[in-house]
């Protein structure tokens, strides 16, 4: 992986750290490619049972690196092409698809501002641990762009379509407390404790019933676009698979024995 994104696996937990603190973790091409490959690697690695997505410095991610972006736009105008905006298809979409689609839980440790695509990455996680100094901003309309990085799908599902439209049409900074009230943040912690708390949450999930977590992700995503009857059929299908897992047998045996289960992730 490039230095702009750090990747580490320990005891079933993959920690992915966006590492451009000098640029508030803005996404230049190198960082976008590195993050895409890191997330894909974590998704495909059967030894990884949970993922922690976080960042170094005082920001989580402020979205697109506009300094690089303005140069790319100038090159497009000179060449008569529109290659710059292909980054949505080539980078942002694959990152969000991998985060939301991997059959294992993803925790976002939001250490600072999450704006634009950075907000999209945070919303693509299954659980968000947020520093009390963090803030969120949709940002897109502020630079005459529409939503990307899945925000048009994730944001209204988290906070409702009316509030999502308000935040997208009139971008503003959202405090950690307001993010919690809206449902964007699952847990707020003191900034000094963010790294430890986010790692603890992610570690607990890495030690849990991975197949069940993956099925829960699939079930929630499926239900968002299907009828109740279809969702019930999907629950039946997924529950049959979960019920046949080793972890389910371990959980039942541990319950009877009044012991804490030690899951295998299969």
C-alpha cells in the first residue's frame, strides 16, 4: 500500500488509516487508489473478520483534493476530455461498494472533519465512533457538484430524505452532538480517547460471529429496496445459513453452559 493509506491486520482486525494529515486527508489520486485497494484486500481476506477505517492527524477526510482536481480540470479543458470526473466510477464507487458489500462489519473511527467523500466513507461503515471535536459536512453543492461516494443513498437512509435534502442543498458543519442526534454518529467519545475506543469496538466485532454480521449487513441492504414479503424471504434464506454455522452451535452451547462464546468466524 502507498504511504497515503496504511494497512495493518492483527488478530482478525484490519485497520485502514488514511494518512495525508498535512492535507487533512484529502483524496488525491494516489490516496484514492491506495484506499480502494486496501478496502478490497480487507474484503477478500478470509482472515479479516472486521475492519476499522480511520485517519491520522486532525481530520478524517475532507473529500477530493481540490488542488489536484483543479489541475486535472485544466488538463481536461486543454485536451477536450472529461477524464477528471471518471474518478467517481474508478475510485469512489469501488471504495463504497467494498465497504458496504463486504460480509464483515466496518467501523469508522471519525477523528475529525468528514466532508464530501469523507462523509460518504463514514456513512458506508456499519458503525461510527466519533470524536467529540469531529464535524461533518456534505460539501458537494458548495463546489457546484452533486453527491457521490454513495451519499445520495446512505444519507437519507440514516437521517431521512427531508433532512438529507436540507444538508445537501445547504451544506454546513454538523457538530458531533448533532450528528449523534441525527443518527450519523453511533457513539461520541472524547477526542483523546477516539483511537482506543474505535479500536475496542472494532476488536469486539472481529471476535464476534462474522457470518451473522455479514448476513445482517446483507439483510439490511436488501430490505432497503424490497417489499416486506421479499425481505421476509431473504431473512429466511440468511437465517438458514446462519443457523448452520459453527458459530451458532458455539453460541447455543455457551448459552446453555452460561459461558462466553468464543467464535471462530465461520
